[in-house]
């Protein structure tokens, strides 16, 4: 029995050694300069010497946010405070905003930098008055998101996402899922969702913002929320139980 097995074992060993001797090409990622990474470089518009602090409207709000956490854990307020600072700073989280939040929360500045450069909600460069975020994740792409992105860029005379118009009114970027998949394709402008977009309605929304107006957010197709083409087929009556106390606005 042993004599019968040994030749087979030798063959396996020889094949294994032969396979191991075959060279394999190594794949490497493309080189990127440090400027392409999330690192700070002082500029005329973004350097630590530019003063920043919460104004009289936002300071009470900041204190209220901090009060939600035990004193020893107030650093947990860093994300909402960075968001508040970004909003006050015209949509841009500068190094001064980060340093100020670090001082307010008694955190090492590096801990704030780590958070601000990790989350894409914090803009590390100035943006236009209207921040257009076009969703191109699968559900939107299947329903024409590429055409919406192309229409947006062409209508604003931009060549690629990430650019700002010459008049400073619009910045357009391409983003991942924004959670309105049933109403795809869509984009966000500021804090508002504009859904069920077509090239025509996309231009209409952008033109309204260009005039300083605010178009009505939500579906641009005429439907109220995300009901299907047959209209509402569920929740057509006020809910029973505790739901009966909901205000008419939320029914």
C-alpha cells in the first residue's frame, strides 16, 4: 500500500514546486502626490491666521449641542460643531474652523483634523453658493443619472465634477447614494432633495437657483412622495392607535 502511495505523493510535490516557481506580476496602485491626499497646505484663503469663531447666532446653538453630552465626553459634539462651523463659513471647513472647534471642545487639533478629513460631508475647499451633489450610485444610474450629471455640467458650462462656476454660484460634485432610490434619479442642492429628475426639470431647477429663487424640493414629476404610477395604494387612511394623534401634516 505504501509503495503505491509514494509515487503519487512525489508527483504532487513536483507539481507544487513547479507551480511555485512560476513568477507572478505584482499589481501596484498609481502614484499620487501628497497634494492629492487630505493634507493641509496654507493658502491665502485657508490658513491658521484667518480668525474664526461662532457668531452670536451660532454660539448659543453650539453650547446647546455640547450640553447634550456629559462634560467628560463633550468631544462627542465634534461632528455637529464642525457642521455648524462649515455652515457659518459659507460651506467650507477651513483650518481655522477646525482649530476653533478643537479649542472649544478641549481636543487635540489632530483629532479634529482626522474627523474633518475622513467624512466627505466636510468640504476642504471653498464651494459655490449652491452645492449640487449628483447621485450616480446604481439605482440612479439605472434610471438616467449619467444624463442628469451631463446635463447639469453642460448647463452650468462645467467640464467635470468638482468644479465651480466662474460666477461662484454653483459647485457640482458626483456622490454616492443619498437614500432616495425610489425617486431616482436625483441630486441634492444644499439640504434639499430634488428627485424624479429629467434633463428638462434639471435645467428648470438650476435656472431657479441661478435667479436666486428656491424651487420646491422633492419629486419633480408631480407625485407627492414616492408613490407608484397607480397612486397611493397603502396608508390611504389615518393610522390606528397612537398614530391617530399625528398632525394632519404628517398623515
